[in-house]
C-alpha cells in the first residue's frame, strides 16, 4: 500500500516541475576545457540504476551530497578539509561544473565526484534509501514570486524524498540569503516525516562552511544569511 508521502513523490515525478532554470553564463576557455577533459574522469553519468558508493570512492566512508554547488569553491574547500568524507555534487550549470573540476585537479581531491543532471531525478533513480550521511543545499534559487513557489527545492514532497535518502542521525543543511524562503523552508521541513530541527529555529553559523562570492553579494545587498539544520530521527 502506498502512503501519502510516496503518492506525493510519484505525482511530483509526473508533473516534471523543475527546481532550476539553466541560465546562460560566461563559459571561460579554461572552464570549458576542464569540463570537456575532466568530466569523464570525475563525473558520473546519469543512469537508471543505483550507485555503489564503495566502488566509486574505493572506501566505505560517509557520503555527503550537495545539491546545486554553483561555481563549486565552497564544495572543493569542504572536501579538501574533510578527506575522510566522500562528496557528490549535483549541478546542471556547465561553467560551474568546469570550475569545480579544475579545483578537483588543482587540489588533488580524491573524495569528490560530480553528476550533471537534475538532482531530484538523481535521488529518485540513483541513490539508495538511507545511504547518504548529509545533504548540503547552499543558496538555492529562492523563486521569490508566488507563482513560482512550486519550483522551490525545500518543500514537500521534495523534502520527503531527501529525507528517505538520509541515513539515521544524518542531516540536511540548508542556507539561503532570502529570509522569506528560509521561513517557508523551515515550515516545510517541520512537516517532513522523520526530520527534526537540531536547533530551536534557525541554526547558528557553521564555521566549517566557507563563505562564497554569492554569499558576499547577498551580504553586500544587506540580505540576511539564514541557516537551517535538520537531522534524521
């Protein structure tokens, strides 16, 4: 028998509402070359089959998935600072993918891989339930117009799908510079089964998360950086 959350996830698949738009951006020659040369090395093709993390990384270390890593600088720094954790970045923006691939080469990272595809499809088709130690979602598109709220990543039933993939005691870490989205996301996460807020409301700043150029733009525009962290129970 299918429960209501599973039914909602199935309905979401049928509607095919994307949480992203592939925007045109400047693709430098260096980023393009790294994209073409290095994606076959550190990229994982999208397939309709579950990933074997031990085979991919050559170890049984915990796996953290980042949804939408942008230009990837923070991703690379976190991976470099935590060599005993494996990281998987999901992104569709080619210049950002090329940039992060260059960081992987420069920093000689062995614990970071990339999938260029819609993150929700990757979760549905390639990730086993309760196999991910954490999800990082840093500055996703806030979709500020009400008619676009349906595209927001942090909302049910998408958070139900993410929750299914998190292992026991794992966490979801969401950061945004759009306060209305933070408040919206907090309400949605509080309604998500098996997730519990680690803090009273918003989380304190996590010192291990590097500041990004995008984050600095938000601060320069006097927007509040809000952090939320829920754990799997």
